[in-house]
């Protein structure tokens, strides 16, 4: 097996047995930081886009990833909890898919994060498709602090203004 023929993530999707996955993982870990980073980047991209039909396979890919690279934190401390993060994203996306029927998913969505007990600003990610919003909701859900909350919202009515209001308050041109 030549690890560089196709993306690392695509390769793990095609492997058939745990023995093949472990051998692939050994090769991947031998390739080092860049190989593992590419693998995890491609895995994250998959997590962004997988849909209802792929939810079970996403869990299987997580199992395969954990088998291939059981301790990614040994390569980079920033990856110490990456499998827990990915598991949380999959779990949350599955919950959203089960909770919101397909016929209610069209239109504009937004994700809102807030901590009512802090003076930090509310964070809003507007103008998202359903699948984009579900990923962001799942991603941020895995990192919430005790008093924070997150909302996934479908927008029913939107009004957008841009630029200066010609009939409103105007800046003083000269003093």
C-alpha cells in the first residue's frame, strides 16, 4: 500500500479489516505530523458534510480512525482530545438529524452562542444552509462551558440593510 497515492482519509474508508487498518495506521504514524494532520483535516471535512444516510458510517470511520491512530496527542498535543471532539460532533449531528424532519430543513439557518453570566458578546453565525449550521452547532457544542448555551435556529423572516441610510443621520462634512 502506498499511503500517498490518494488521500489518507480516502484510503481508510476503503479498508476492509482491522488488520489492514492497523497496518495503515502504522504507516500513517511513520509518515509523521504532516500525514496525520492531512488525515485529520480530511476527516474534519467529512464531518462537516456527512448527512443522515452516512451517520452510521461516520461512527465506523471514527472507530477506524481511533484504531489507526489511537493516540494522536503523541504527535501533537493539540490532537490529544480530537477523537472525543469528533465523537461529539457525530453524536450531536445524529441527534439533530433525528430531531428535524427533512421537509423542514430548507431555508436559512443560524447558530447562536451566549453566556448570559458574562459580559462577552453573543456570537451569531447567520446565513447558513442546514448542513453548515448543523456542523457548526455540533462543533461548538463539544466545547461549551458550564454557563454557555448554543442555539440552532431556522430563520423565518430576514430583513437586511447595507450601507448608509441617505435619509437618516448624516456625518458632518465640515466643521
